[in-house]
């Protein structure tokens, strides 16, 4: 798991909806829907938190006994793959 601090990509139009986020990527002309958990992961990508810290914060938010490192890493990889974070 990386210690780099993920941050949002440029040229994103982010809108909150009832159960997550809708993100329009102006650079690719694509729309992405993030569920509540993925939305929280995305929101924590401020450039201040490492991947490991994001997983810890997600674990605290959902009151889990252990930080969901693997699940958050998979989510971050997908967000990176879609170009939503860097």
C-alpha cells in the first residue's frame, strides 16, 4: 500500500446525490457514479492522506473492527484507473 497522498484530478464537475456522487470528467467527457463508500474514499483524496490513512478513516467511519485496507486499495486503484484521482 502506497504512502503517497492521492488527490483529485483536474477538470472534474462533482455533484452530490442522495446516495453518493456523480462526477463529470470534462477531460474525457465521461460521467462516473460513486456509491456512498466510494464517495467517501474520493472525498478523502485531498492530497493530505496516504492510502493507508484513507483506509483507517473509512474503517472509523463505518465503525469496522479493522481498517479495510484491501477494499480501499481496490477502490483507489479503480479511481486512479478512471483518472478521477492521481
